[in-house]
């Protein structure tokens, strides 16, 4: 039993190595990758990078204005805070002076009472009824008219102290109102600063996002250049010939990749339907419903499946004799790189991913990596223009 398991393991390993060896053969070499294909891909990567750079340059002025505005608001806020601190200090100083005058006023009043008692004890003037029948300090001051000989000086001092205290109290009230006004201004300014900070951060985030996109496109261009260099070394000549019966057999054997028959945008020059879309359409658009089946137009091997830049989710299948097909803007894909698919097999679902204005299948036919018009191989199409 152990020997049987050992032989089975060796057999599986051998089969696995054969599978890896088969997959490791460059499918582009057998299925139509070309110098034109590589150069086109490099051009597209660089074009996208330049577009993102232009977008970044276009937003630089707005970003700089946002930063300058934020700095200006910060400076205004700093000046305003200094004013608030100054007014607060003035309020504190005024409160200290008021407290001091209150102490002096109280001391003067106590001195007045002491003088009254001393005069009464000496029998000079009978102040008892005047002093102790007073209902309050204000009433007492009004009764002081009867004892002006003794209290004229005290009355003047107390009146001056009271006037000063009242003036200071009014000054304190005015300062508090001024501080409240400054606080309201600062609150409004802080709201403006918060909004300016948000706008500035949005610009910085956009700039960072664009820079990442630029880096990704430039990295893609570098990888494609390296791949093209290696491919040129291994493949000095292309494999397909449009005049050959074999190539024509593959092209004429292509079936519709959808049950829909509407062509909403044809191959060639056009007005770009949305930002980021090409003005030279490299395929045709088939107006298929959302989530409808997408079929392999011909048997072959999947050489690309997944997210593919402006194509969104896409699948590329390499067929025989230099022919390849691409299916773009998919909502989902059911096959993976290295899979062998049969003509008519469901490979994904129609969608609107990538640079797209609505659900459709972007369908390309390539020969030796160069895009050719798919419409001759889509019999019975209905033009939607």
C-alpha cells in the first residue's frame, strides 16, 4: 500500500511538472503577441501617465490657493487670539481694581462710623438716631446732609470711590461684550479654518491618488518594455498571416460573444463618449444587457483575466495562428489565466466596469497583437447609429 501511494505521488508530481511546463511556454509566442502590441501597450501606459500628470498640473493652482487661504486664516486666527488674550487681561485687571476700590470704600465707610461714634461720645453732635435709623448705605448718605460739618470729607471720598467703582464696573461690562464679540468672530473663523483644511486635504489626497496612478502607469510601461524586449529577442518574426487559409479559418470561425446583435459603437475614429475613453475605438461595442452571458468567440487559451485599466474587468483569449480576442467592461469573469476554453463557453458577465457609460461588451479582434475591425466577423449585426 505504501509503495502504491509513493508511485501515485510520483505520478502526480510528474503530471504537475508537465502542466507547469506547458503553462510556462509563452502563450503570446504561440497566440499572436507582437511588437505592435507591445508598443501600443507602452504608448497607452505613457499616455495615461501623461493624462494624470496634466490633471495634477491643472489642480496645482487650486491646491496652492487652498493652502494659502488656509495659512491666511491661521494668521488671522492668531491675531484674533492675541486680541482676545489682551481683552481678557484687561478684564482681569479691571476686576482687581474694582475689588481694591470696594475694599477702600468699605474701609472709608468703617472710618466714617468710627468718627460718628467718637463725636457722639464727646457729646459734640448726636448722630445716634441719624446713624442707626438708616435703612442702608444709600439712605445713610442722604442723611449725611445733617452732619456735613463732620462728614463732608468722608462723603466726598466715598462718593469718589463709588463713582470710580461704577465707572470700572461699566468698563468691565464693555470689555466683556467686546470679548463676547471676539469669541463669536473666532468661532466663525475656526469654522472657516475647518472648511479650508478640509478642502486643502482633499486636494492633497487627490494629488496623492493621481501620483499613485502615475506611478502605476509608469511601472506598467516599464514592465511592458521589459517584456517586449524579451519577446523580441525570442520572436524575431510574427506567427500569423491574414492571407493564409489557417488564419482565415480561425477568423471566419469566430462566433458572436453575446446573444445581443446590436453594435452601439463601431471600430475606428469617433468622438470619445466620456473622459478617459479613446477617440480611436480599437474594437466594437455590443449593446448587451447587464449581467448577460459573454461567450468565447473561438477556442483558445486565456492569457489575461481580471482588472485591466480602462477596460475594467476583461478577458483576453489567444487562439491559433496569431488571432486573439478581448472582452472588456465585464461585471464578472469565470475563467483565469492559463485556462483553455471552448468556443461558445460562458466566460463572464456583461457589465460597465472601467471607463464606460453603461452596460455593454467591448469586443476586440487582434491579429499578431494588432487590432483589426471585428465587424466582418459579426454576421447579422444591427447598427445602433
